[in-house]
C-alpha cells in the first residue's frame, strides 16, 4: 500500500487553493495537512502502485493545481528503514 | 506495549505528513523511503458472527489466518449495523488473546489452585451434584448461547427436577419481561430497529445509547446529519453523551420517570387527546386494586383510570420529577399529535428500578394511549445489554419460573407440554418455582442455606451482584459450599471458586444469540480454543452423562435414553460427552432444532438451524411461506406484517392477558425510592457502563487500546460538590453507603455531568468494586435489583 | 527551499532503491462486498510481527536525508543547539516520572543516545513542574522555550466520532485544557494550544489510529535570557 507525502502548489487564480482543497478533501485516500502561501501538504494512501500513479495524475490534472512535489514515498518490500517522525514509531530501546 | 501491525500504516502516514508539512513550511526537506508489510492480508478467511458484546447484535466479519483471528470488519450485509461497528466491536477479536486465558481445569487446594484433568473435573462436579441434587443451582447468563442455555435448562428442570436456575439477565432485563407480560401477555418488543429509521421523535428514558448502543444511535444521528428532521429528547438523571446531542435534555430526579409517564397520560386523558379509536378497539385498563398484586392486575374502567391520573398534573409531576411542567406539556403535545411518530428507547434506567415493572408498563401505556404503536416509527422499544438476553434468558426461559418458549413452571399444562416434548415421564418437572438470582445467592451465602453447590457459567456475579458484602463475599466463610465456575479469564468470581473450568469463547465454538429486536443469529467455530479450554455446552452434557453413570435417574428420558442423546446421519449414537467426539456432529444444530419445537406456542416461531446459517439473523416469528421459504416478522401484532394477526383487523394482541386480543394500559401510583439521601449519606449513587468497557471488563480490560482509552473506574462528581468536599480531579476519595465502600478517583469533567447531589460510578473495574456500595432492594415482580439509586457519601481520604 | 531540490515523483519511482509492490493486496484482504470506506481492524499476529512491522532491526538509509524531525522532551531548544550542547548525561531520562524520555536508538545514527520521546510507547504527560527541564544542566531543555513538541491532527477518515460512532477519548484524556475541543460530538485539535505531547495518539482506540502526530520542525533558540 503506497503512502506518499506530497507538496501541492496551487495556481494564483483567486480562490484556486480553496477550490483545490475542497476537491482533495472529497477523496478519502487523501489527508490534508499544513498550508502556507500557495502550498499545501497532503498524504495520499492507495491500494497499489497503479492506483497511486492514477491518483497522482488526477491531482496534477486538477485545474487549480500548478505542481505536485513528492517529498516522501513508501512502497512495498524494500529494505529501507524508517528515518523520519521517529516519535510516531514503536521504537525498541 | 506492542504496536498493532496496522498502526504501522498510521506511522507511515504520520511520517509522510511530517515530511510534506516540513516541505510546505519550508523548514526542512526530507526524502525517505519506508518499507511496509507486503503480504499481511493474503490468505485470510472471512466468516460472519454476531459481535460478542452488547444486545444490539451487530454482525462482524471475522478474518482468520493460520488458526488465529487477525482482522475484524463490520459486516456490510447485516441489517443491524450495515458495516458499521462501535469502538468495542472493532477490537472484539482480541478478547480471545488475553495473556491470562484459563487453559486447565483448576481445583482449589487451600488458598491456591492445582491443575487437574477434565475427567477429574467432570467427576468432581457430578459427585457434588449427586450429594444433594435439590441443593444444586446453576447461575447462567444472557451471554450463554441459545444451545448452552437450553442444555442447562434441560439438565436442571428436565433432568434434576430442580428449578434453581436463573441467569444474570435477572439483574438486567427482568423488569422489561414483566413489563411486556403485564401489557401484552407475551415477552419482547413488538417493533424493531427499523422504527429508528422511520420515527420523527426519539425519546430516551434513562438511557444513554450514544455510549451503550452506539451503532443503533448512529442510525438516528446519520438521519439528522443527512438533513432529516429527527427530534431527540433525552430524559435522564445526569447529562450524558446522548444529552449532548439531544434537542431536549430533561433532567429528572431518580424515579422521576414514573411521574413523567403518569403526567403525560394525565394530560392526554384530561385534554381528551388520546387515540380513541386505538384505545376503544385494542386496549383495556388495569391496576392493582386489592389483595396480592399480580402481573394480570384487575380490570378498571376508563373513568377509574382517569380519576387515578387526576392528581398527576404538570405541576405535581414537576414537583416529583424535577422536570418543568411546561416540558411535561411539550411531551404530551407530541404524543397527542397524530402526525408525529415516536419511538421510545430504554434499557437499564427503567429496568434496574424498584418500580421497574411499573415504569415499563407505564411507558408502554403512554404509547398505547396515544396510538403510537404498531406503525413503523411508533414503538416502545426496550433494548438489551447482553448479546443473548432475549435469545437465551428470555426465549429459552432459563429463569427459575420459566420453561422454554414462554411456558411457566407453575402451569400444569405447560409442564406436561415440556415433558412431552422432552419425552420425560409425567411429573418429572418440579412445579415449584426455583430461587431467583438474589434469593439463590442469599441461600448460597448464609448458614444452612438452601444451595450448597452452585455452577456459574458465562458471567461474573462476584462483581455484578448488588451488595456484594451480603450476597457474595460470605461464601468464603462457609466450608460446606462448593462453587464451580466456567470461565475464560480469572475474575472476581473465580477468586472464590472451588472448581474452575476453562471455557471456549465466542468464535472458538459454534453459537447462536438472540438480540434486542427478536433476531436469532448463528455462527460457526472458526478457531480452536487455547489449551484445554472447552465449550460450555460440552461441560454441561459431560456432567449430565457422568450423573447418569453415577445412577441419577433423571438423566434418562422415559424410554431410558440419555437426555442429551444424539445420533449421526446413519442413526448411530455419537458420544458427545467425550470431547474428542463433540464436534463429530454439529451439536448446536441438533439442540436448536430440538428447541425450536418449543417456540410456536407463544408465536415465537423459529426457522430450522440451516436457515440461520444463510442469513445475518432473522426476527421471529419466522414463518414458512407456501414456496418453502422462511419469512421474518418486523412488526408484531400489526396486520400488515404479522401473519398471526386475525384477518380483517389492523392489530391484534393475540396473547392478551384478558383473552380478548387487547393490550393493557396500566396505572400505578408514584412511590419514592426505598433509600434516599439523608444527612449521613447525602448523595444519590448511580452506577452503569461506559462505552469502552463491556460489563465487568473481563474481556475489554484485556484489550490494550480499550484500556488505554478508559483505564480505570472513577466517581463522577459535580464540580461544585467537588469544591465543597475539597477534592480535585484525580484525587482518590472513598464512596460509601450503609453496606460498604470503595475508593475511586474523582472525575468532574468526564463522560457524564451529574447534577449536584448525585454521583456516578461505572462497574467495569474489578479493582474498584462499586457493588460493595449498592443496594439489593428489588422490584416486587421482576425481582430485579435497583443499581441506579441508593444513598451514599463521598469522603476525602487524605487529611 | 528551492525547486531544484525537489525530487520529482517520476524520478522517485525510477529510483533503484524503490520497487513497486510485487503484488497488489489480495482478494482476501477484505470480506466479500465490504465497503472500502469502512475500516477493518487488523491485529498483530504475534510479537515477531510487531517487530517486523516497526522495522526496528533494519538498517537505515541515509542518502537524501538531511534532517530527522524527532520528538524532543518539553522545552528543547532548536535542533542544532540541542545536538551541540546536549551532554547525553541522562538526567532528563532519570527525572521523567513516567519513563517517557528514552535514548534515541542506534539506527538514528548521529542522534543516537540523545533524549527523545516515543508517544506510541509512552507519551509525555506534561508534569506541572517539568522535572526533566529542571534536571537539564546544559539547559538545552529550557524554561525559556515554550512546550511545543509537535502537533496532533485528527484524521476524519478514521476517527470514530467523525464516522457515525461515538468517541470522545482524545479530548477527555488530553492534558492541555482546550487543546482538543468536541463540537457536535466530534473532536477538533486547536493547533495553537496543542503541545504535541502525544497522549491523544496513545489513547486513540480507533481501528486505524485517527491521530497524525507531527514533531515540531523548527524549535526556537532560547532567545533573550529571562
């Protein structure tokens, strides 16, 4: 189950950001996070890589969206290890 | 504390959000890759089961992999919950996996226990019973499956000619039963949960479904949030989570419900706004006139009824109940409005009540008088607290005065009927009513009492009986008493046990429950019980077989055949008393199909076992159609849905106590509670449940998430009372009554908000037993004790 | 932050350290006909499973990572100062009456041994007198720095109260008055008041934990001496 942290930049077209957020909020796979200026943090959770790609395309294609940056991604069966937000993980001393 | 594997994804999301937020806020940049579990969901096998907890009867889908329950989902195909679950429901699978499951039979040796074999355990139990079969009692449960209750019932009444069998439902639903019997002549609600989808007004009478029946409550809340107008009126002694979302919160004094119901009736009659058509065609009036009061009462005229109500003016009702007169008028106006559909809900608030039968009949009466009955949305609906209080306690009749299918021990014809169905010699069933719960424990815990051996199954009286210092604790002083306890975990009850039998639970065995709305629900065993734990049903059958070997004549029917004789498809006897053979056949199926023969007399018709396998439960009467299919009944006594209503009339109460097809509208006078606050004990003490824990917490307190969410009991105190007592939140205080005390931390900003002079303590916490404080006064008909009110005081412990 | 540092998604997916999952979730992952919008409670199979899930024994990857946000004890100064001046003396760890402060494990490399809080294990209960701060001799836990370990966010998708059920646990157990408010039965975090102590996340009983907890990304330096 891919989970990605994305930074969405909106166009400067009036209330583009509000409309964009409304569109994103309607999707259960998306969590809305912090916003500043024209940027918004979101988390996207999907069932598989194809769906992930499709969702990313959909977000990119929203008229209010200027650009989407990937700042975090987690896919499957990798030997990489968690290295952020330590506090949220069950650290074993 | 371990983290569930599922929280892994949550962690990943937190990390992803942290990284994304960092990028947005321009404070850092992070790019990380994290692994997730790939194959966690493969190979899971799913099957249906009703939830193990409350009486709502939600269905869950149980996911099993490698012999272990690994996932729970709300069952999308279940009418009751349509895929939704409450917080307990999602965690129900973990009840099987507490670290201290009982896995071996244990025999008391001094202060401790020694492990013994099952053969020894069954032999010891049987020999104890053989010593004096008439001094043996079974204390059972509304959590018994239907077959478990049925075998215990048959062992006692049909085998040992002993009626000392009673369930914990006596503490829970008995007043609802007497209320239904006195009103309709037959137990259980006429309506069902569908009423909640159709009503305009919901009235909760001393009921907090937001916490206790959350999935049912959500049916109403969901209608509200989708824009439908549903008015919620909460009548309660303290503010609860239900009150917080109610349109009207009517705070009443304890016992105020009786006055409020009388006040509504008074106005309907006085203003001539009752439903003349419904009342004149389908109702009679009843009261206790003279002599020994009975559930039939005496007929009174409408004029007498009216004159008895005359004193319950809105002003007088305000005086008795504390609810403003104008609100009594508001309630009466709603009942008087023919265009408003009203569903009343109640549970322990009206049942654990020294006027429990009275208030149950009065609320039915308000609905009958106003004609708010028998149409979807118009219904007086009593909810149950246990998953099979209806199915096992009430329908199988595992109470000291009942036989299966609504038959009475004291009725010659009913006994003869049961003897015929069970193929027993004439006169086998004892005509004398057995001990009800409180009496049973009194007899067990007093010198020379009438019970010397007691077998407790699927319940925890050491925590739930009222006034434990009188009714339970003295057992430890009496060497000649023998307590057998079938349990899954160590409890307050096993602490005093002499023999502990480790039981299989929930989906470790086959089972059938019956929920609040007459819905019978079947499930199959999905995983093996741990260690040597075995089915309760098997234990009862094995003890019965051992009794037969020891020569007890009652263990054979009139043809000399074992009373739990079962055959396979080829007609060969299966030795189900041997555990190795217990699952050679489906014992539940045999027992249920035997039991269902009892269900038709009172028109509680059950379908064959195999029909329930196919469904998420069906509501009785389930009647076979010309095409061979089986049809459930949602609305009893209403011609449009109930096939037993005589043709040509819209309603028929076909078990009427007056024999004329009519229901009874009762009038009872308001009486004060038996113990009220005074100078020495100035607080009203109320007890009950909380959302996260179910009953005595033996299951839910072993689930880490639920324990974290609600770690311990507390005493809920009004902030001003706390200030006056000079106690702070979290400070441990002593709560005491004339009967005992317990120490609890104070919580003033908790779940409920009691008015001044009232305290509330939940009973789930075995380390803080509030039932050392409660009162064992009970309703005269139902014998159900009142856990909701007694006089207590709160004392600061530190100087 | 400039765009040239952003990593495009395409590039990410092509990266040799990441492979798409070999198979998508199997059909057995949910009961037949289950509404994917409804949560499924999945339990740990065994202790091993939990270890596997938390990846606690695996090696970390350092490439591309520049900064690790962690939950520091209350009053922690900005991260560079903290790392430079914390003596790893253990006094705060010992002072914590709830054992909430632990040593960062070795897989966190350069911050190994420094004091962190893991709210899933034991959240900070925000003692009135903050003994950890009192115990800190180098003053990298400082009374001059407001308590701001992070922020909680309620995920309405998984929160029971936001999904037709009743639950008010996070607000009841939150040690900071007014940080989680209940509106029409549903909780909301007041971000300005929330300290990120993590109690809400620790107690959340939802089938999928409904609290996203984010560590503070940049904490203030001590500022002018008070």
